[in-house]
C-alpha cells in the first residue's frame, strides 16, 4: 500500500549526528521552510543509539564532535556514548527537530524529475510494511556510510564447533555477562581498543587477538584548559576557544604525521614504552606496517588500555586464526587460546547513501560513475547533497561545513530565483579516490562503490578543515562547475550570475 505524497522544501535522510545537525542548520537559517527527517530506525541518534557495547565512546574530542552552534557542556572531552546520545536528544528538542522526524521510515528510492524540479522519495514503513511517498525540492543524505544491519564478518573456520558465545559488537546482547569469563577479542581497531579495558573493568580476562597492530595512543578524558576557560569566559566563548584548540592540535598532529612519518613513529613508540610494562614486545604488538594516519589513530582514554595490560588482565596476541575449536581458537603459530566468549570486532561494512537508489529523469545513478563536487554533491545529480565526515578529524567538523554550504546554496538559489542546481563534470579533470591516502580494511573493501573525486578544485577537497572552512563557509557558490536553472526556463545560468 502506498500513501499519498506530501511535499517539503528540504528532505533529510537520517537522524544521527549529521541529520540532526543538518536540520538545525536549515531550521536556523530558514524558519519558514518546510523540512522532514526520515529515519529507518525507531529512535534518533544513529551510531550512538545503535551501538550498545561496553565502553562505547567518542574517538574524537567533544569540542569538535559537538556542533559549532551547540556548546558541549559535559565534563569529559572524550565522552561516553550515553552522554553523546543525550546531547543529540537535547539538541533536537531545543530546535524542535524531534517533532519533524518520521521514525521507522527507511528510504529505499529517490527519483528526480527535471520536468517538476523535485524529488519523489519512497520510504518503507518498517513497522507496517507500507510505502510512504514524500516529494522535496532538495534532498540531503545524512545517513553516514556505515551499514547498520550487518557488520563485517570475515570467514571464521570452525566457528560452528565453538561451544561458547560469538558476538559482534554491532549487535551486543543486552544480557551478556562477561564477569569472570575468558574473552578473546578479535580485532585491533577503535572498537577493540574501547571494548578491551571496559570488559576487564567488568571482571573479564581479555585477550586481544590481532592479525597486525594499530597505532594506539593515550588521551586524557578531561581537558584542563577547557575547564579553566569555562570559569573565566561566557559559555559560547569558552566553547569556541576549546574547539579552536582541538582543531589546531588535531590539524598539527595530522600534518606532522604525514610529513614526518618516521619521526611520528618514534614519538609514539617512546610514549608506549612509558605506558607499557618494562621489556614489553612493542615491535610485535604495537608497530604497524603502515604509517601514522594511513588509518585513524586509536585513542585509549586516560591510558585505560595500557593500564589493563600492566594489571595483567589484558593480553595482546599477534597471530592468525587457523580454526575455532570446541573451547577456543587454534592459531597459525600452533598456540591455542581458551575462551568462553569470542567477540569479533572485525570492522564494519560501508554503504553508499544508506543504500538508497537514486534515479535522475528515469536513469538510475551509479554512484561510482559520478564525481563528487566539493566532496558533498554528485555530478549530474540535481538538488542533492550528502555528508561524509573527515577520516582524519572529527566527523562533525565536516558535517557542519557541508550543512553551512547547503544553507548558502539554498539562499543563493532563493536570491536568484533558481529552482535547480547541478554540478556538471569536466571530462578533463582527473580522478582519485574519495578517501585518498586512507587505507583501513573497511575502506579498501568498499571504496570502489563510492563516487570518485577530482584532481583539482572544485572537484577535490583535501581532508583539511582549515582549508575546507574557507572553501565551504566563505567560497563562491557560483562557479564554472555548478549550473543553475530557473523555473520554466531551460537556459543555463552558471557563473554568468
């Protein structure tokens, strides 16, 4: 059954960190515009509502993971998932966004009509099975790039023989009790580094089994400077200063790491030598084959990961699985690990635009055949934008900039009477990955599904917040790549205006 269509000016897909922020930007800039958020799940929050594993927390500071317009007032700069979810709920309520969300509406298809200058979006009601249709002047995809219904599960030979529990963190059982249990945690990424000390705090003995190491550094959960300036300055000024501090620190760390990878390796190794027990085998367990920031650095909040190793409740084993046994795992080296619970923190799957099928004037859009304009719009796809956050900094820094740009774009269209905007690809522009220089497994497995980006502006952004700030917040809206059109008039406007 399909219900009759309703129309809104802006339709936002997703009500996680990106979607709530996008809606707030639209609401603040255009109080008169109609908008909706369609959310496939039963609650807002996206990742922060879905993931429930022990210790779930941010891997970025909250002064940049928080919105520019909404100060983070929590005590911790690296916050628990519950505190982040509360922040999102508070933001949505403060701006009335929560009243504009349609829950259990999973968007499956969006069709653009140039004759009508609008999108027709089809969403499946996950509670009733009916199809709901909404039309919109502008479509804003804020569904992130993780696939929420299935985590990455590599082949686990012999897993059916194992008598204990096998759990993926993305689907954590509410009643799983690991106290007193022998837990083998497969993986070495941010999820594993978060889970391991949290499980030891519950009374488990954890063995983190990794095929190869990741870079892991300690980060304080609270920032003394931020706490001081809060006592001295007004709320928003203190937040802006703390945000600027963390932007500067993260940008400097990334740029130093990319320019001087050998020096960065040595510095991280020096830190780890202080954090780990004397004589610990850093070469085997903490020396990755790749350079810093080829993948994200993993943060151990207040050094909890390293403290668990020093207490003897967390072991790190670098090896490969040969097979599961009835009581644990046998490794390629011949060693065995006994386990009551095995946790497969083996990563996530990526999904382009939440799996939504895009169609333009009857022709399906293949995302990988398009080029990303400013890493936020698609060549040949009108009145459409998407959010993919930074891989080398806080997701929200990029999400805020994209939303600000969309607001500026809509204002420009209002001022000139345009009803359509579309980036037009220049065949002379070379191509590169949308994730240049970023090589974690989940990107290598899925990068070919995503749009490419160009080798020069405006088809290229450099994963650099300070440079993107000028491009997206202050740069020109009308350029040679972007074409505009007024209603009932088929002449291209473009940069002439």
